[in-house]
C-alpha cells in the first residue's frame, strides 16, 4: 500500500512538473523567439539606468544621490506598470479578435492616464524638490552635498517622466502584439546614445550628476521616434496620433474606469516596495557600515545593487507580453483549454529563464570584489567592506528571482481573463505584511545591534516571499481565471464584481 502511494505520488508529481513546462522543443523555441527580443529590450532599458549609476561612481556621493532621486522615478514606473498591466488584458484579447479600433482607444486611455498622474508628480518635484528628496532620508539632517546633488538630478530627470507618457504605451503595444524585436532595436539606439553622452557630460565636460540626467533625457527623446516609427510600420492599424488621444467611446472608458481602482492598488503595491528602502536606510544609515569615516550606508550599496541586478533580471519584462500573446489572445477567441495549457507552460518557461539569468547574475556577483571601480569614491580601507556587501546583496536577488518570476506569472495569468480585482487586493495585503515585517526588523529586532550585516538583514527580510509564493499558487489553482472579458455571463460572483 505504501509503495503504491509512493508511486502514485511520484507519478502525479511528474505529471504536474511536465504540464508546467513547454511540451516539446518547438514550443521552447516559439516562446524563446518572442521572449528574447523583449528581454534584451528590458536589458538595454535597465542598462540606461545602470549607466547613470556606474558613471557617477567617480563623483563623490554620486550613487547615494541618484538613489534618493531615482526612488521617485521608481514610483513613476510603478504608476506606469499598474496602468499597463491592467490594460494589457484588453490589448491581448482585442488583438486576438482583430479589434484594432478598440486597441487604439485603450492606447489613448493609457496616454491620458499617464499624462494626469505623471503631471502631478512632475509639478511637485519642480516646486518642492527638497521635500520630495527628504522623504527617503533616514534622518532629519541629511548630508548637504548628497541632498543638493539629489535635487539637481531630480529636477532634470522629471523630463524623462514626461517622455514616458508617450513612449511607455508605444513600447508596450509593440511587445504585447509580438513585435518585441522592434522595441529592442529602438532600445539599442537609446543605450548607445546614453553611454556616449554620459562620457561626454561627466568625464569631459565635468557636469556631475546633472550630466547623467541630461544624457538620460536625450536618450529617452530618441526613444520617442524609435517606438513611434515602429508602431506605425509594424502595426499601423493600432497606431494613434497625439491629437487623437481623446477619441474614446464611453463603452471603452467604462471598461477601463471600473478597473482603474485595481491599477491604483497595483501601483500602490509597487510603491510600497520602493518605500522599503527607507527602512533599510533607517537600519543602516550613512556611516553605519564599517567605520563611520567611510560613510557607507544602505543607500550607497542598494542603489548599485538594484542597478546591477536589474540588468540581468529582465525576465519580468516578458511576463505581461507573453501572457498577452499566448494566453489572452486565445481567451479573446474563447479557446479556453489552449489558453490554460499555454498558461501552465509559460510558468515553467519563465522559471527556467529566471533560473538561468539568476545563475549569470550570481557569476557576475562573484567578480564584484575584484572590480574596485564600483567603490571608486570609498576610502581605500573601506573598499573591501563595500564591495563585499554589494556582492552579497546581489546574490540574495539572484537566489529569490526564480521564485518571484513563478508567482508573478501566476498573478498575470489570473488577471488575463479580466479578474483584475483579485491580484491587486491580494498583493496589497501581502505588501502591507511585508512593510510590517521590515518595520518589525527595523524597530524591534534591530539587526545592526545584533551584529547583522546589511546582506544578512536582506536575506531575512525576503523570506516573507515564500508566503507570497504559496498564496499566489493557491489563488491560481482555485480561481476560474480563463474567461473572455466581453462575456456577460460572469458578473455575479463576489470576486467578479465590476470586472467585465
């Protein structure tokens, strides 16, 4: 009996594993063909941010300055992500049924929403930049040089936020309709231009952190033309013009607006992730790591940790596009079994890519102690400590990334059929628990007083993501997510309220 149960368990386990990976080599190749250009696009986009952080390592307190200012860029990106994720449901299903006129309307709404929310943060950043920066400081008496450099960078980088109002919807439209290669080509031009201008502005013209901001602005302007031209050439039927953005029917507005609260919750969740950095800055303020004279704190380390790791972990950029292409298009055609089958395959495919990229990142991390340029402005005796902490925090990211990718794929799949209420609510609860956990670490456990290094506190904090994994997997398994967004027969259950 025991032997039978063991064999049955092994059989069921094997069937589960097999169903969660592409069924043959052709499927692996198909998914990879669509994914690789999008991943490379994300890599080059992240390299733009990495270039800024890397180039300012030779500027005193440059990395810390950009870390505080870029927290607000992260919040803008969170707003963009929330809007794009919720509306990608429509792009995928409408593209599968050739409703191009509706895709144009959804794209226009994306532009309008980004215009409204980005303008609010832009006005605040230009009018009260000091207050905006000090929100992320761990103490009320910030270093004057770091603060001023952060303000200078913030007031300029706001211009790139305004550019995102147009480029984000265009770039997303390319990837969500299977034209990731074109988005990749556009990103190459932006990166090369950014590198060239960073060298010119920082090393030759000695413009400091302002030079990094100017380089980013010009690179993003290039992206306007690249993304727009490719949308016009490849998916002309989905192309919109700036003067047509208000041509939206009440029907489409209603479908988007009843989901807008989900986008707001989703954006809030991402913003909560960004605000975690404030707790790390409280746990390890400037001068608390190593000797005080070294001026090493969480901000200077984690700013570079994020910049480096994001370059190698762009698997997240394909989750929405692959779900739109391989799942939502079939949901739009009411081919539900095909959608479910490919949904499971995508989970294993994404996990495999994340594992591979995590290994690559880990190998890069092993080289960090030998790249002293990352600690260029750190006193000689503090370089070893700085590089060690940088290496170890990167290894934490490399380890957890496959876990994140698995449950985030589940989250995207749950939303792909229009169930846009479920994921944001669950995510909000889990993120609030995460904030409570890191607050407990900061004020009750106090890892610095226990002799913990920054990377050890990093490890302990991310253990909460095991809970997130379990919650999302259970939700994915029990939720009837595979449905058509225009199906009026699914509007009565509690979880389905205002989602169709």
